[in-house]
């Protein structure tokens, strides 16, 4: 249980960072946010995105499995974009178009991939405490 909570916290931080990077890159091209809101906006959006990825995304993938198989997996980009779009709609002060959400989903996935490979998540959390 402790390991799963640590992994969720890492995913939350990685998603928040990914949303921040995507918002900075795509600002003015489909994503608008209040720059004075600070990191709390992205931490809240990252938390909601992490919850959606854990709870809603598996259901969406199962329901869209025929489209994923027909497109040889490319439809997962649309599924990722849909979860980012829903997260953006649930956070006040953070707006994005659906196409920007798909691009943001790609950016977030790349950042999650790099950061997950940098952090060794296969170790026991007790090994981190000395």
C-alpha cells in the first residue's frame, strides 16, 4: 500500500510538471491559463489528471478497444487527449481545445516516460530511508 501511494504521488508530480510544460509550450495555441495562479493550478490539474488516469482511463480504453486495434494503437493518443481535456474542464482557470489536449497528452506522456525511467520505481520504498 505504501509503495502504491508513493507511485501515485510520483505520477501526480510528473503529470503536474507535464501539464506545466505543455501549457508553456502551447500557450496561445489552444491552452489558456492565468499565469498569476502559480503552481497550485498545475498541482490541482495534475491531481485530477492522475485520478482520471487511474479511474476513468482504463474504462475508456476498454470501450475504445476496437478503434485502438483498427488504428494499430494510434487511437490511444485520442484517449490520452480526452483525459487531459476532461481534466482541463474540471480545473477552473485552465482552458484548452481538444486538439491542444491531444498535443498536451503527447507532451505529458513523453515527460512521464523520461522521468519514470530516471526514477527507479522498482525499489522498495524502505530502501530510500537510511
